C-alpha cells in the first residue's frame, strides 16, 4: 500500500512570510496527525483529526498555525506569519483508527531565514 | 504530565556489538510503549511495541520489555549492523483520552564497520 505522502520535502522562507504543507494519508485511515520535530528533539503533536473533525489541537499555536481536513482525507497545515522558532520538520502521520499504529510520512523540512 | 526520558546520545558502536538504549517513562495508568526508528532523510517507522506490563516487543533482532515496576522500556540488540545506524525514539500512548504519541528526544546510533 502507498504510504503517507507529504509535500513539499523542503521549504525555505523568510520570517513573517506564510507557508503551507500538504499531507495525503494512507487510504482508509480516519485519523490524521501533524507533529512538529525541532532539531534534536522528539516529535510533538500539533493537531489530531478524526475524519474531518479536530480531536486535539491543544498544542497548536493558534495565533499563527492553522490546519484543516475538509473532506476527511487530505490535510493542509499553514503557518502565517512564520517565526524563526518555527524552523523544524513537520511530520504527518495517519492511522486506521485512533488506537491503531501510526504511519509517518517523510516530513517537510522548514527553514526560516 | 506524561513524558518519556531517553538515554542521551550519540552512541557509537562497532559492528556486532551489543546495544542498549535506555528509556523510562512517566504516565498516568498503563500506557502502550513504542520504539520508532528514523533513518536519514526519512520519516519515523514503528520498530516494536508493547501494550501491557511484562510484554516483550521484538522486530529485526531488536527487543524491549515493558517493565511496570521500573517504568522502563529499554531497547536491546545482541549484534548491531552498519544498517542499524539511525535515530531511535521511545514513545508512549495513553490508553484513554488523546491517542497521540509522546516521544523522547531520540538517540542517534552510529555503527562502524
């Protein structure tokens, strides 16, 4: 089966600009996660979707980050405006249900200048 | 709150050496425990898991035993190979509530021929 697809793989922007990341989960997976992985740290959950509804967004900096999964399949994560501390790898993961193992994409590496 | 503490790296071993990467956790109740591996430029892959006390997860020669009394889930392998060079993450997931994973900071392993 095809894995979790993410794009772009790399993105370089200047601070205060906006950026968007895209994720296509494994077919049939109802649960989708966005994680932020800062260099030298483990991934940290930003937001979790169940189909097109938000399950947990308590760690999402809502003043600048937004995410949607309108049709319950693909998802986009947006940052506007970006700050230097947003430099990280943004990982998307999906699972069949919330209790099943999570499968990760290769991530988008974001660099803020 | 829930957390995972991992042995700091980097760890450098010769091929065929014995590997131990320590992991301890703090959680309410009895979480599920996981080891994920991240090869260079790739996303995280599930290596093994254990869902209850005294369970042993194993895969590709790696093993880890869920020890409730010491709140630990140490990763071991009897004979490492160059291809095992990667970053290893210990993680937990609660049985109830949010299904997201809490990750440790990761341990980079380099195996030299």
